């Protein structure tokens, strides 16, 4: 079960390889990270809108 839930802005920064986000994400096990269904929908909407 995910311990850290990333919001839409954080995931967007991760996709853009923002240095601070990359540093922070490396300090957490990937199995402990998740996103909400709302964040997933917002990301999909943003990709379709492009």
C-alpha cells in the first residue's frame, strides 16, 4: 500500500525532470509511492488536451 501520494503538480515536475523532485523521489522506495485517481484523470486530461 502506498505511503506517499503524489499530487498532480509533483508528478508534472517529475515528468519534466525538475531537479528537486528527482532528488526527493530517489529517497523513497518506488513501492511506497502512489497517485490518486483524481491525479491520474488530471494527467490524462492534460495529455489529451495537448
